[in-house]
C-alpha cells in the first residue's frame, strides 16, 4: 500500500441525492471500501471488465491515485463516490466521454451488501440530470452486457429507455457478449 495521495484542488462537486446518500468526491480513505466491496462477488468483474477480481491493494492504489488527482474543470470523464449519510463509501458512479452540448455515458458499481435498496437507480438519475445541467448534455447513454438484468432494472427505474443491442460487441474472459444500449433524453 502506498501512502495517501494529495487530491486535486479541483475535485468533482458534491451532488446531494436524498437523505440516504450523496455523490461526493473520492477520499483516500475510500480505498478500504473498494477493497471490501469489490472482493465480495465476482459479478462486478463479470459485468465491468475494467474491474479485476480479485481486486488487490495495488489495484486500489492505482485507481485512487487516478481519480484523486484528476481535475474536474474541462474533464472528459469524472467519478463520484456513492456515499451514505453516515459517510460510508458504498459504490461509484461516473461519466465517460463527456461531450459538452451533446452527450455523456453514465456507469456505476455498488457494493453487493447494498444491492436491492434502490441506491444505484437514484444515483444514476441524479448524475444524469446533473450532466444535463452542468455539461448541457442532451442525452445520457448507458451500456450493459447481456445477462445483467439488475442493471437493466436500475436504468429503467432511472428513466432510461432501451435503444439497441449490438451483437457480440465486447469480449471478456475469452467470450463474446452482446451489449445493450439505453438512453435518457433531456426535454427540449
């Protein structure tokens, strides 16, 4: 384990969601929650190939270093910690491919102990609406791999609509998977 990383002086803004949780900038202390949550179930790795399983201390150090030092102003991608009112980090929510005045892609993971509580849907909805205001995005997209019915329900509860399936669009652990695209549009 490396020591704490000095965070950027330009972090993502906190996005209040409800009385249960907010989307906040990451903290070095969240590293322990990542190690805990990302080592409980290989399902997170199965559906998000960018997250290794097992998730090692070196993985956590590398990720925390990346998100803590990334400036928010002018960013093309940004990450928020899903933080309970108690201060506990229970997952992440992010924006990728931010094209101001056009679109962005949203993604998330949630610690398995918090599955089934509706937190991801509310987090995705709040971050999507934020991106529409903050970056003037007209559309937010999200992708899920075939078989990830939990994430399909999360997106539908967040107001996303199914758009298309791309056949054999991604390869993970030597197997091809279909990818389903969902979209949320800003009211004109």
